C-alpha cells in the first residue's frame, strides 16, 4: 500500500508530517511556533541535525513536507534536497535559512527547490507551505485525470479495434451472403427454366396421347380401360400446366366447383395405385379433377417413401361441418423440423424425388376449396396427411347422415378414446389394430 506521504498531502483527519533539518534548537522552536498556529492541519514535526538522521527519517517516516536549513556544520540544504528528491520526488522542499545570496537562491530554485524563506521573515512560511501543498494537490489531481484519460483512451482504442474487427467480419459475412444469394437466385432461375422447358416439352407428347386415345375410343368403342387412360392423361396435362404456372410464380387456377362423390374419387385413386380406400358415399362441393390431383399426389408420395402400396391406405372421418380425408403410411415419417416447410414451393426433403411442387399444388387446391391440409405422425411409425374439406351447407343444417354404413360418432369416439386410425377393412395393412390420432 502506498504511504500517504508519497502523495505529498495529508489524508482526511491526518496530521501534516514535516521533516525539519535544523541544527539549532531555537530556530526549530520558532519554525514550529509559526507552522502550528498558521496552518489548517494538525502538525507533526520531526527534527534531525545531520545527514544520517535526515536519510533515516526519509526512509522510516516519509514526510508530507521538508524544511531545511541551507548551511549546517556537516551537511547542506542543496545536498539534502537532492537526496530527498531522489527518494520522494513529489514531496515539497522549502529552505529556511538565516542568510542567502540572491544568486544562490536562484540556483536552488532552478535546481527544483519549492521555495526559500529567510528566518527573519518566518511569517511567510505558513503561506509558502499552504501554496506548496496546494500545488501538490493540483498536480495529483492532474496526474489522476491524465491517468483516467489514458485509461479511457486505451478503452476507446480497444473498442474501436473491436468495432473495426466486427465491421470487417460483417463485411465478409455480407459478401458471403451476397454470393450465396446470387447462387440461390441462379439455382432458382435454373429450376424455373427447367420446369418451364420440361412442361413445354411434355405438352407435345400429352397432346398426341390425347389424340391417340380419342382415335382408339372411336375405333374400338368406349371401354373402361380407355376411359381410365383418358382420365390419367387429363390429370397429367393438368399437372404439367400447374408446374408451368408455379414455375412462373403463379397460383393454381381453374377451379370448377360442383357436387361430387368424394368416396368414389378416393376409391378410383385406390384402384389406380393399389391402395385400400373407404366405402360409402360422401358428397361435397368441389372440383373432382383438382381433388383427384391432390390425392394422387399424396398417395404416390406415400408409395414412393414406403416402397410399397401395401403400406399406404386412405380413410375418411366425418366431422362437424367437414370431412377429413387421411392418407396414412407406414414409412419413415416426416421429421418435426421439416413439417412446417413441407408445403413450401421447391422444398425437397431427403426422400424427395421431384421438383418440390407437388405438395405446394396440393395445398393451393385444398385452400381454394376452403379446406386445410397438414401432416402428423402415424402412431407406430409413418406419416399421415390430413385433408379437411367443408361439407355443403345444407348438410350442416339438416344434420343428415353422410354415409349410412358408418356411424360418425363411433369413428370420432374411437379417435378420442383409443386414438385409432382404422384402415378401410378396420385393421392396419398387417391385420392388427393400429393407433392414429385425429
């Protein structure tokens, strides 16, 4: 801990320690009388008479102030000043002498002595001491302020360097993001170009296929096989047109709404792709072609990820004011992190085998029908896509049965109590009871 004397000023409530180098007891008493009566601090004066005593006092009890005679029998004031200044450079040093020539006085001041007082003028001693202590206090405040300024400058410099480093990092990051944005834009443009060109290229063979099917129908007569082939060709043409629209940033258009049997549509999709579908009549207002496109997309996606149509089935759950169609599979499922993005345009999961537009088209078609589509986990493993479509208003008002062979209360109750998903025959594809939340 730094001794207070090294600061050159007494602390609060502390006595002003004065070291007096003087060989005359009488002169020491005169000096003591003047400083004790005229100074604002309590005073402790230590008198020494020679060099050894002086140097010892500097080391054992460093003073706040030094008073020294100029001429002593074995020592002198200027030598005493030099010794004190070497050890305590901030402590004021005042020479109090009986006689001193003007040239000598000037030399001592040039050497660094704080002041000199003639013993015949001791009334000047107290003011000289106050002035010397005030100068020390001022110097201490100035040095402290300078130190604080230096610390502040160092802190500001460090902060400026950190800001510069962060700015450089941000610039590099911005450049990387710009490059990635350009690369992404180029990739999207290439993807859109590919979709547009592919759609145009597919139109030609599809148009020819329609012509061949119409000619075959005229020549061979109407048959279910030809009708199914024409229906599939029409669905393909609609899909190609949707891909072209979406590649241009347009929404699915041309929704033609009328009464239709949703159950019959699902059974047709089931026959085409070898998956089980529910029995019954479920009438809604919708576009059969567009809804057929939705469920073909969901079923073919499920078959692709499971690897077999035996692991995919369709079901219908009547609900108040709507029908919920479920496309259930026993595949790898959809990770939770992917579910919010799976309907985004051009999004492709790990199992994707397309351009990432099928589910986007499905969502737009369902939304155009006033419905919703989402995906949840199939209990026991897999994914279940749920399509909810509104019922005609007259059905809501009359409360009539939508499908006499199925009791809606039983189905809903099964969902609530057991959380079961029932395949078209009442069991899962492997013949055992399966669980599915509604």
